[in-house]
C-alpha cells in the first residue's frame, strides 16, 4: 500500500551523504523506500534507499531551507502534546522537538520540531545514529 501524497524529504546518511527528493512510499516499519531526486516539477532519477544506512529523514517544507535561520529551542513557541526532547546524533548534530512515542529498542521515531518556523515538518530519526536523548522540562 502506498500513499498518494508525495513528501519532500532530505535524506541524511550515517556517512554524511545527503540527498533531496520526493517519496510517497516511506513507512517506518519498512527497510526500503524510493526517492525520486529533485522536486515534483523537476523529477530525476529514482533510487531505492536502504533505511539501515541512514541517520535521519527530514520531511521539509522547502528544499532550499533557511541556512541563515537559527532555530529556536523554545518549547513555549509551540504548544504540542508529547514529550519534549533534545536528540544528539553521533556526528554532533542536535535537534529539539516533541515525540509522541519513543523507545530506544525500536528502529526509529518521529520528532516534531519545537520551532514552528523550522523548515522541518517532522524528522524520522534512526536510533542507531543517536548518541543521546534527553527529556527537556
């Protein structure tokens, strides 16, 4: 079963490689999905992505992002349900947000950014790429 909705995603591998494209068949319980490089209007090559090679999948609003924007780490900006969490990846990158469900034994989990102005809509984080997880507040 596949979703008709195309998600703009940025795929970050554990080795530092990064790809941008669209996908409509990513499911957290599967080890593989397809990524069509580029955007819906400029679609390129379609690749099979092995989830086990990834650090995280960033579901984004815009591929360009906001490089100059410094995301706020303030949970008061957005009132959401869930656990407030700071995640530090093995490579040192940190993300802050809310999680609905987290288990270190699972393959991964979704984190929703604490800053409503973030370019990220949600992030699927692979537990094997996480150095530490800290509950905030």
